[in-house]
C-alpha cells in the first residue's frame, strides 16, 4: 500500500457494511473507493445492476444522495441532474462543486444504456461515469452481455460465447471526451489515482471502466477475487490505461513480464470449456493487443 | 416580453406557458407535431426571454429520464412529445409518477403508427392511462397556455405531487393561429410560487435515496398515489377558480357542460371534438331536440362523481371516443358507462368511435347520427352500443 493514499484508505466511509453484495464481490471495494475519493459533496445516479442494490436496499449502505432510474436511463437522468445543478449555480443557490457520478453495470452501460451513454458523452455532460464490468448480467443470473469475453460460459451461452467483447473504452475515447480510463478493483492505488484525475480534470464527461471480478458468475472461490483481478492484468487480458481528450493513450501499469493467459483462464470455472486451440487463439489475440501498448 | 393579445399557434402558447411558469430545465426530443414547441423555447432562451437549460437529448425515453433527474434535484422542469415518442417514454412515465415528481408535459396528440399518419386522435395519450399521470384535455391555444400555468400549481400542490400531461390534437390545435391573451409575468409569479420540494430532493446537505426497494410497502405506496389522485380532483377545481380571480378566465375544472341541464341526450368528448359537438348541439336544439354536450377535461383523475351528478337526468349519453382499445371498443366509453352504472334510473350509454387520425366529421353528419341514435334508443332497436362511425365500405 502506498503511503500517499493513507488518507483515502483510512478516511471517512460513505459506503457502509451490510450491503448485501455476494461474498467476495469486488463491487464493495469499488463502491468504497469511489465514494471515499469523491466525498460528501457527491450525488450518484444508478440503474438496475447488482451494484446498485446496496444503494437502494433499505436501509441503504450508501451515505450520499442517490437517484435510481430505469435500466437504460442513468446517463439521461444524470444529464437532468447536471442541468438542474447548473441552474442552481447560475442562481447562486449552489456554491460548492458537486461530484456528479453514475455507477452502472456492463449491461446498463454497453447494452441497454448505450444510447443514453453515448448521448451524454456527445453532449459532454459534467459527469464521472463508472462502468463496473463483471462481464455478464449477474443480477439476473449470469447471462451474456456485450462485455462477456469470447469463449465464456454463461447461462445463455452454455457452449461458450462466440462473439468478442465490445471495446467500450475505445468507443468512449472516440467521443473525444476529456478522460477515459480502465481500472481494476485489484489495483486500488491505480483506481484511486484515476478517480482523482476524473474528479479534478475539469468539466466534461469522464468515463472509467472498472473490471469487477465476480466469484458467483466467474466461478472462482470467493477468497480469490483480488488474485483473479490481478491475473487479468498480469496476463494482459485486462489492461490499465487512460486516454485524455480521445487521443493521448498511456498504460498506467505495465506487468514486468506478462504471464500466459492460461493462468487467468484456468483460475475460473467460466472458461472451463475452452480447449487448447481456443486458448491459443486467445493468447495470440492478447499478444496482438498488448503489442499496441508495447508490452 | 410584453403581455397582451397576440396571434399564437397552440404550440407557441404551450412554449409561452413554460416561459411564464419559470421552467428552468427543458429536456426534449423532436417529433412532429410537437417540434415547434422546442423551436419556440429555444428562441426564448436565445433571446434571453427565458432562463432555462435546454437539453438536446437523444430520445424520448431519455427526455423523460432527464426530466426526472432535473425535477428530482428540485428544479421546475418541462417537456413535450407526441405519439410514438410518448409510447417510447412509457416506462419512465411510471418512474416520474412513482417518485412523486410534479413534472408537466405537453402531449401533442398524434395517432399511433402504423399505418403511418401525422393526424391526431387520442390513441397515444390514452394508452398512457395507467402510468399515474394526471391527464387534462384542452381545446384551444388560450386554454393550453393557461393550463400549463395551472398544471404546475396542481402538480406541485402538497396534496397532489403528481405529474401532469396536457393533451391537445396535433396539426390542428398545435399549428392553427388563434388570438391569445398572454398574461403579465408579475401576475403569474403571484399565482405560481417557486417550487420548493421537501418530499423528494437530491441534496448533499440531507442525503436521501430517491427510489428504494420495497415489496413490503408497495401497496401502501400505491394507495398514497391513489389518494393524491383523488385529492387532485378538488385541487383542479380550486386552481381553476383561483385562476379566474386573477386572470378572468376559467375552464370548469374537471368538466365543462354546454346546455346539459335539461338535456335528454348528452354527447361527451375531449379536445377539438368539443367544437363540432357544441355546434351540433346548437343545431339539434334548433330542431327541438333537448341535446347537450359535456367536455371531459380530466381523464385522469376520472371525474366519475361529477359525471354521475351532471348526467343523471339524461336518457341517452353518447361518448365520442377518439381511440380504440382493440377487443373492446372506445377507450373512454367503459369508464363513462361504469361511472353511471350505480344510478337507479341510469342513462343508456352509447359509444361512437370517431375521428381516428382526425377523420372528418361534420355538424350535419353528427346531428343526423344523434337523431337516429335517439330514435333507435326510444324504439329499443340498438343492437350494439359500440358503433364505428364513418367506416368506408361498411
């Protein structure tokens, strides 16, 4: 743990215990870090997702004001909140800077919520958007989403998903918004740095796509969450980078030597149907992707 | 901007209403025939005659979501739509009423597709019957402007706190020019105070979660919404009377009757059907038929007590329905018939399905229809009370 984030780790909690997430869910860590960095002058908007449940289950774990809206609507609703806050700023009735954020799952971001997300990014709404990506519809019982990687078992892809994961960070960067980043619950210092950057970079739409390992849906023991998240990054299957203004992309963490993808795949039951030839394809694909980032 | 008489379209009148009501956030997505409202509001904002945030949102579904977000932050918000756009909002209409947000939306009626038609009937708004919104049907530009003002008073009343939809026929009322009296801002400000919510608001000083899970209390929550709807009947009437005191105009609140007192046959209608219906009554009276017309202004809340009271002495009541619930008949007819069903001597209730996609009906046609229905009723020869009017080839 780096000494510099001591104030965050030991700072005031805005996300309390009793949150009803599954044992071993990475969402609790992510919620805690987001709310600790953004602080009490924050308003959140959520929509249907495992990770919105802690906010909307009474009594709520979230100690910040929040609005829960229909599945596709988080980015649209937050645009309305943003306009209302702007009105109050103009009137002088709101003096403080409010950190307005959305927290949505991968389905709520990349599938059903995609049109409203793209709309809000195109308008460059003054919002920090967190996509908590557990790579399937976990809240409804593990169905594939556009964020499920190829080859993955889910209840709706019993033979493994045929299609590739849709590249959301790239799509969001193509909107030319001030800040796009990927992160992982297993790299909290990196995540904290990115939340801080999104908070401090100025007005506009900020998008942070966080890989959120899910023991329930990914089929791994609940005490292996951090390890699985680390393996994703150490094998190059999940890369930690950031893009400013849609152009400058840089890795924020580079593994010293990349481990073979089998280390990541074999740690999870959801990839158990993959054959040797499938794994070879995935390895080649990851090698190609990593070359773009020069590692 | 100067107050006084001006020639305005219905949509212009709606935009003036939003401006005068000090609306601050306007998320809206274009659809014919609603678009000229947006154009007018953007003109007001550009010319600094209105201090509001316009959100050029990417869909109607999102327009309602953004309206929910803004209103939940405690800021007065307005939106408008038509037809498929209103249908696209459907899910979020429940959210707006469920969160008890006093939004106002102008619904410029246009028939639901297919076949693709630009002309109006009530199929779009009546399909939103169960979303928990108040629905008020108006018939001219002045009533539109006045009703936008009244609607915020009604919606924001502490005994109501529900969203209001103001409905009028597109292409016809929305685009025709009429003389409209634009009230002075000072008078409006006195009539319509600022919106200061204490039930639902996103505020960092008093954090609350707007929407929580509760299977346990859902029934009680719905019951409270129903109580609010019931309260709105009184509030609609009171606000209309108070509006008259300040502005000299009133619309009757829930209902507005024309020669109904001694009428043996009463037509019931909404929106721009009212004009042709009243002219028909005038003609029928000349022929010695005791006919009357009842304008149904509020469809939600449905004024069943007021209808029972005002139609109890009629013999025949005819609903002029401009939307069909396929598999039954007109949409409003069953509610009207049910409202009168507990009377000991009750009028016979007929349903005319009429004016779909603005299918034309003239005064002579309507008066001869009413005359023959009255004769059929007296002879006991009505076979089917639900009658499709003017169907070619039937």
